[in-house]
C-alpha cells in the first residue's frame, strides 16, 4: 500500500519511516496541511494520514476518493476534523489514533496549578526583577471542589491525580466507571456548575458539546470559578467566556486549545499579523494561561500516534478489525 502522510513534524519523520518499513508500507511525507489546494498530491495513493489541522470535509473527501484514496488515519485521538458520515458514504475507511491519557491529564493538572499559584503574572514580575508578593496569594487544591466534565480515560486520570492532592471531585459522564466512583462523585452538569471551584473539560467535540460553556452555563457557576480546557476550543463560546473574564465572574482560565487555532498553533507566526482577535485579546490577561495545543505532546504519545497512523492503515487494508476504527 502507498500512503502519503500530511502535517508531518520533524519529530515524527523517523518514527513514520521506522514503523512503515516494519509493516511493509510505502510512506511518503509532506509537511503540508491537506486541503483542496493540494489534494492533487494524493493522486496514485491508496491511503493518507493527517493530524488535526487538515479539515476533511465532504468536498475534500470526495476529491480524495476521486484520486483513489480508500484509507485514512488521523494521528490524533479527536476526529472532529473529519466528516465521518461523508467518508462512510464514499466508502473510505477511517481510523483514529489512541495514546495513553497520562500526558494530557498531567498537563491539565499543571495548568490548574499554574493558575492557582499565579505563575503567569509572577513570571512577568521576575522578568523585571520585581520580587514582591502582593497580589500573588494562591489557593490549594486540597481545599477545592473540582468538577470534571467527561469521565472518560483522560477525565479519570485527572481525577486520580487530583485525588492525590486531596481535592473533592465531582464528575459528569455518560458512562459509569466503578473505579472512578471510589474517588469521585458522579452527578449531572448542573451540580458541577453550581458546586465546583474549578471545572476541567475532558469531552470530545460533538454537536451536543459544541459551545456548552456559554453565558447560560457560566451564569450557573460559582463566582470566581476557574475553567481549564485541554480538550477542544469549540467546547467554549469564546466571546461569552471572555465576557466572564472581563466581569470577573470567571476567576481564571487556562486553555491549551482555541477555536480556529488551525494555522496558528504549531507554527512560528512571530512576523505575521494574527487574525484570531479573540486569541490575541484573551492572551493579555494575567489570569488567563494559554498554551498552543501541546498537552498531547510527549515522547510517549507521539510514538503511539505514529504507530497508530501507520499500523491502522495496514490493518484496514487487510480487513483486520482494530478497536481504534471509527468508521
Ligand atoms: C488529539 O489527539 O486529538 C489532539 O488533540 C492532538 C493534536 C495533534 C490534534
């Protein structure tokens, strides 16, 4: 099978080569984001692989199908950038990656600690030799109630870490997990909004979760609530979240993701005029910590993402079932 890998980062290249040669896959690599402008590159390939910036909508999938592409892997856990229904109708098989929950969970807890201990404004002060403490008083996790929206693998790992800190944990989830129930209390979103000092999002982006953090849900939260988002930017209505920061209803915010981050995050845009006004405006607040979608970015996870990106193509071609298949 011949596959073209898009969005390949330097740190992925040797791994793609290694796993491809081990599984007899002929892999070519491109740094480009796949779009209608460059879809002609895929002519003659049976398969492609992308990360999360290529928007595989119906138009692009149709063009891929016309070029003979039958298999797609996304080297990401999330698959909100792929129109799965269109892929199914076109007979294209799609598979996503899996990687351990630890990297993202640890990053989410790091963001909690950064905002709780005023790390960002302290860093600003240190840069100008201001060693004063005024305004830098923190809070401790063990005295807080943390609400986890989404009790899947990452939410559960976050709960386990927070349990070690002694925090009270509330979790809302469609599925029940006995082990999680030993350290967290299951409840509905409304109770999480009403009782949590800090709320962390660990949900996929679906039509029913899009913009779930909005003026209405923020109004139900405690004054000074802290929000942590390492999942997807589109879970938040950013205009209404920004209003929450401006009015101080939201006490602090940490976001590793941002709506319309594609083309900005993971690129050096130092000399460019950025068009994402919300992103640039929010970044200025001392109580807003923003990171460029890097919670996933650990050596362990990258290895797993590439492994899945290569091996799921091979498995799909052989007709083998893989638990990672989404179509
Ligand atoms: C994911 O795996 O879903 C991520 O968020 C990682 C990123 C490379 C898109």
